[in-house]
C-alpha cells in the first residue's frame, strides 16, 4: 500500500483525493491546507489525518505527496519533498 500526502485541499486537491480513493493500493494518509476547515472536511471524507505541510514533508509514514497548493509555493515544496526522499506529483504550473 502506498501512503500519500496531499498539500492543498481546494478544488484540484479534492479532485485528486477522489481519484486516489479509486486506486487500489493507494491510501490518502494526510492532508494539509492553509484553511483548516478545508483540510478537516477533506480528511474526514477520506479517512485521512490533518497535518501541516511541514509534518507531511517530514513524515516517515508517507511515500508520495501530491502538491495542489498555489503556484507560488510549488518550487519550495518540490525541493523540500525531493530532499525528504518523497515521490512527487505537482499540479501545473511548476512555478511562475
């Protein structure tokens, strides 16, 4: 089972969470969002935990992370996740 974290629980984050729920062998483990209510709603819908982005990046129980945050955050998050050894899927565009 691959454990996945999600950064960004807005519209596109919700689309990715739904897609993950349909993949056998994948589990949405944790979500993070700047709007706590958005993270809590998505976490509840998919049985995930609410964590900070930093906690998801550093987590030993997360194998891969979907970046669905605002574009201005992508560059820093990609580099932090790569340094942490995580597999990364970044929503477009990569950076401004």
